[in-house]
């Protein structure tokens, strides 16, 4: 296999990183999906990938049209079962989320599904992870409505919907300016919009580091060249006032209740199910132990190094909390 030495080394490091992640999650990767996650270089086709794997037998192998990390034993039936569960959860999200969120949809620019459901790797007990960008000044009223809806709406019963990454559109400026890594770019590019798809496509098109991190996966979106999305009008005055008043109250409640739930999870040995919280007037992030472990693995990817503008998220800080679900 020929190509510029640096490109080939970058691709080799990326393949190893992706297979390490797949081994952690006890899964396998479709060849086309793995190739889409590589930087530019000589590995462009499944045949190229087979050649590389045959030269590195301890890394992984082709089995049943998937690339399996060494030591991974999940059968094709198990993997297909996960995909079926993910599709079922996606179907429920499309049908039920707009109804459950109801009037609060006027406070958001987009709602997208991320995590295992977006990846097609969901188990029966998997949560539905959601990333939301709200209108200016509407973040905490939106979360307050979400909390009430998950408690009392009849169609929310039995669902575990985790609004674990909610950002005010004013905070998106910082979000766009922050240099993120391969893991974050992958999360954004496999996400599936439920509400505000046009806005989300513009959001991706105006985020150059995503294309730089994963040019092949980015190309699948076929995004137009465009500027940033047009800003929405701020939320109504009363909503913005509720945002100011509700922020300290709801944030404190979530911190205290989440600390209690997380302590219970840790005592049961479920440390990966606990979350660290990053709260502010214009942001609400929940980062799990599992996500931190994935970030550390991706950070070893050649040339990535530490992510910029995200040091506060990478440092342990604040109490552990669980996502906003009906349990809270």
C-alpha cells in the first residue's frame, strides 16, 4: 500500500484507535463506516483495509462483513439486535418527542439524537441521548418544561430520554470557536435531527473543525457552503426572566438530586452511569465516566492532542449527576 508516509501513519493510528474503542464497547464496525472515519490517505476501500489488517493481524480482522477488534466476541446476531433496538428507539423519538415537548419546541432551534441510538448500537436498556440548541434566553425554561413533561406526559412513561447536552444559541459561538477532537466530531456527524434539521445542517456547515477532523464522514452530509445560521429572535421577555430566576433553582435541584442518585449508582458498582455536570446560564452538559474513558482513548489518536477550549469539561469538577430523566 503506497501513499505519503505521514498520511499512512495517521490512518494507521486512527484504525488502531477506532478498534480500541470498538473493543471497549464489545462491537464491530462496518468497513465503509470505518473508512469514513479515517483521515485522507491511501486506505480508501474495503480492499485497502483488508490489506492493512492482514499486515497487522493482532489488531483486528474481517468477519461477516465487519471489522472486528481482536478479542471481541459479539456475534452478528447481537449486533443486528442492537441495530434493531436503535431503529425502534429512533422511530419512537420521531413519533413521540415532538408531542411530549409540545409548546417548548418554540424555545429551541434543534433537537438531535446522539449516542448509541444514533450509532445504531443501542441495547434494550440504552438511554436516548439528546443534544439541544435553544433560543437565546430560553435554556432553563426549556429544561423546566422537559422535567415536567417527562414526569407527567402520558407518552413519556417508560422512556429514558437524556437531555445531556443543552446549549443556548448565544453559547454556540463559543462552541463553534472551540477546537474539538475526533470523538466530538463523530458525535455531531452521526447525530440524527428530530427537530430543526435545516438549522442543524447549517450549524455543521459553519463548523470548519468538524470537516477538518473527519472529512470523509462530513462529506456524507453533502452540506452546502454557507455562513452561520441566521440568529433567531430572542425568547420572549417573560421567558428570559424565568430563565434568570429558574437557573439557580433548577440547577441546584439537579445537582443535589443527581449527587444522591449518582452515589447510589456508585454503591451499586455502576460508576460509568454517573455523570459530571457543567452548568451555566447558557449551558447544561452532562459527561459520563464512559465518555471520559472514550475521550482519553481518542486523545491518543496521532496528532489530535488535547482539545482546545474544552479544558473545563475535561477536568473533574463539581458533583456527579445523572441526566434529566423522569428519575429526577
